[in-house]
């Protein structure tokens, strides 16, 4: 069984990893495993050169920090309270 993706009316069949025949070029490739969760946007794991697992986690809190969500939310709240034109309409009213 394969997953079917549609990309601009072109059907692409992508087989599951269990269906792929494991060959020597595939064994040489590095595999990264992703597991998204409720609080974490992504959890990645790979094996380093010494075959030790390396974990990388990207959380919602990290994304909020990088995008400066708190700063811009405060600016939006401040703008919502102020009137934006001579007619007295607020940003929310427009």
C-alpha cells in the first residue's frame, strides 16, 4: 500500500518505509526520525558517527521566542486600544 499525494493534478505515489527494499545505498544513508507531539512542534533523532543517538527538540515556546510573539502581541493590544483615525474608530472596529 502506498500513500497518494496530489500536486497540481499530478498523482504521486510514495511507498511506506516498510514496503521499500533495503539495499546497500539505502543502508549508507543517514536516517532522521521525526515525532511531533502536543507540546513539541518537532522531535528529531539521528545517530552520530559513534552510533550514539542525538536528540533535537523544537517547541512552541522556542518558535514564540524566535518570532517575538509576545512583543508583537503587546503592540497589537496597544493599537487596538488607541483610535486610528479622526472619526474615532478603533483598529478592531475597522
